[in-house]
C-alpha cells in the first residue's frame, strides 16, 4: 500500500492498486514457491500501478476529447444527450445482444477481466470480441464520424 501511495499520492487509487496486487497474490497457483515474496509483491505492484495510471490517463483523454467535441458542436446538454441516445440506438441495431453488452461495459470503462466476469465469458474471448466490435462499428459508422 505504501509503495502504491508513493506512486499516486492518491489514497483511493493506491488502495485499488494494492487490492489488485493482493488479489494477484491470492490467485497465484503456489505462493509458497515464490523465492522472494517482497520483490515479487513490489514488481506486481509496479505493474498494477502502471496499468492504473494508463487507464486513468486514457479515461481523462477520452473525457477531454469527447467533451471538446460536444462543447464545440452543441450549446446545451439536451442536444448532446439526444446524440448519445441516437448513437446508442445505432450501436444496438448494429451489434448482437452479447456484443452490445460488451460494448456497453467497455464504454463505461470496465476492463476485459471485469467484463468477462460480469458476462461469464473467457477474458481472451472478450478481448477478441471487442476487436471485432470495434472493426464493425468503425466500418458501419464511418460516415457519421469521418477522420
């Protein structure tokens, strides 16, 4: 926890990262076989902290990017909300039931593992489906969002 707190200076993020590190230790097939537990924990905590930083930065960038698009194209929140509902409708029409659920969870910021747990799927299957979903949406919605 102290290592993670030193990386983030944010108790909530540090607690999340430390919890994830503990979870990984508890899920390890043979924790007794780890030769240097302290070094292993610090290494795992380092990787978890990097994931959290990357995820938080990605979310911040997406919020900034989409916020700028909405601010520049809309004057009030009602139009932006309408566009969001229209997009939801288009995506629901394009994707099948399970793919639509994956897309919804991904758009809410859930990681592959969390999506897999919620939908009782394999994590690799979720990652593959997400890739196919992105390709399909990109091809079907390219006229709405030209580069």
